């Protein structure tokens, strides 16, 4: 799975919404995104529950289009970065430094946390 354009969109300090596109480059199997969590020892951030996201083989899923947005609360402020771990159904885990961006311009209306 490739994780593209990962950001946290925040309309106000203290909360935000995780947005990313997951691309499954496997040719024959769907892969689930099972969780997103703050890296232990990093910023004090609580990540909401992620409804299982199945990414079809050779397909993509954009969380901006999700029925259940993934919200965060805590040390979230535009202009900062959050260290997040993304776990997949096959056991792989990736750690990413994700920018927190304001809920305006191309990200306007994407913060579902407020």
C-alpha cells in the first residue's frame, strides 16, 4: 500500500481530521487499513476509531470521501507535524510525519472534527 497526500486538516487548535489516499499496488489481493495511531512518546493526540478500510487490488481509497471521517484531538495545530503509525491488515506498519494544515483553500471543509 502506498500512502499519498497524508495531512491532518484542522479548523481550530485541538482537533483535526486525518486525510490520505491509500493506493493498493497488489495485483491480486485487497488489503485493509486497520488502524491509525499516534506514535508512542510523541505528541499527546487521541485518534478516533477507524472503520475498516478495504483497498481493492490495483485500486485506491481517499479518506476525504469516507462516510466516517477519522478525527483527532489533543496537541493538533496548523503548522505543526504529527508522527502517526498506520497499520495494515497484512501486518505492515508505517510511521509518517504528517503535516497539520488549516481548513482552507484546497482543504476547505475537510475538517469534520469541529
